């Protein structure tokens, strides 16, 4: 049993994946499906409640989904109030988001490599400028460049 508000509901199953999502690790929490007739009995739906209603319809393959979507969008009781979309548009949206994320990661990696290269350059420059006097003395004493390269 699961208590929501003032009502106990039997757990009738576990949903492995919602048909309207493909990236479940971004969910803000567990999703609970409550029969529409029993929502008011929980006494949790007030102004500001995060309640969303979705109607999922699996159409037979013999029907043209674009025609049905257009008819639903043109219906006066749906137009401007509800959003009508097919699974393909969700897939395109998720694909666009992953492409943008991929570009973002690429830019972050390029900036990171540039910062690392600049840091190495500054560290080497600082080291050799600190060792400049020692290198000059060794050259004065006749040390070859090859030996100094091995030394530093």
C-alpha cells in the first residue's frame, strides 16, 4: 500500500520506463499514476500543485497519425489548451538536446586543453627564468647544450 495524502492506494505495478521519456536519470523523483477519479480524494491538489495529465494513445498502424494529430490540434476543445504530439517529435527533441550537449562537452574539452597548455608553458617559463643564472654559470664553465638539456 502507498499512502498519498489521506488515501491508501494499492501498488499495482512498477513502470520500467515511461513511454514519453527516454532519459530517466533526469527525473526529479518517482512518478505516481493515480486514477483520474481518485485524484481529488488525496486532498493534495491545490493551487500550485505539480499535477500533469497525459493521455497516451497507441494508434493502429493502418491509421495516418499526422491526420489524426492535425484533427486533434484543430479541435476547439483542445486548441490552445492541450499539446498534441507524437513520439517522433519527442525523439527529435531528445536528439537535438544530446547534440547540443555533445557540442558543449567538445567546447569544454578544447578550453580545458588550452588552459592546460598555457599552465605548462607558464610553469616551464617560470622554472627556466629562475634557473637562468645557474644555466649561465654552467655555460660559462663550458657545459654543452646537450648536457644541460639532460640536466634540466
